[in-house]
C-alpha cells in the first residue's frame, strides 16, 4: 500500500512564514500518529502565494496542479494567518475553485495563526465552515496559535494532538480500507 499523503495548504501571502511553520508542525504530528497506526505517510506543502495571478481566473495549469494535489491527499492541513478576523483572501481564491462537496470527506485540519486572542474563534467560525462546504471532514478541533505562543508550539500541539489526532488516524484508516471502486 502506498504511504498516506499529508498535504499542507498555506494561505499566507508571504512564503516560508510562521503560518507554514505551524502547518508543517501539525503535519509532522499527523505523520507520526499515522505511522504508529501502521500507515506510513509523506508530507508536502502548497504555498498558495506561489500560485500567483493564476488564482484570479479559472483553468490556470499551476493552480490545477495544486488542486489535483489537494484532491489526492489523505489528510489536508489548511493553515492561514488571521486577517480581518478570518482567513486570507489568498486562501479564499484557491478554495473557491473547489466545488461544494467535491473533497468527498477528505480529513482536514483547520489551522490559524493570530496576533490577538480575540480571534480564537475564527478557526471554528470561519475556516472550518468553508472546508466543510467543499466536502472536507473536520474530525478535530481547529488549531489556533498566537504569534506570542510560537515558542511553545510543541507543547501546544502535544496537548491538541492527544485529544484530536486519534480521530484523524481512524478516519484515514477507514477511508483507506474502502476499495477504490467503492469510493
């Protein structure tokens, strides 16, 4: 059996951002839990900022390749900084190109990084609903990290992961157990 694919989508306008750092840390936790459950995994990152002006129209080949990568993932980590109490417009441009229900239950983990604690609900109130609209299954609480807590990220993710990652592992195992012809 092929390894599971964990794809992180980073909606920060700046490449190699703190948002990416958090997304990669979440993906690493997922990879560890899947491996422990007998499902080795690989990780990859889509920096939405690198898709450029192709996001403004439909049919751009680079954007189409990114969308194909998203659709073929076993787990999706969708990370964004918090802009105007929600996710970035850049991320919205990409997600708008995925039809309603199209992801067919793909396990997804919403992740937001913010400067202020009053944005803590944004991950649940804004990012989760758009992921569910396009068909993702969000079996965990979202990951919300303050910029001021980045030095505590391993501890924060350990606490979050203990409660949440068994559900991701179970969903991946269930999806992989379904024969491709039945999916």
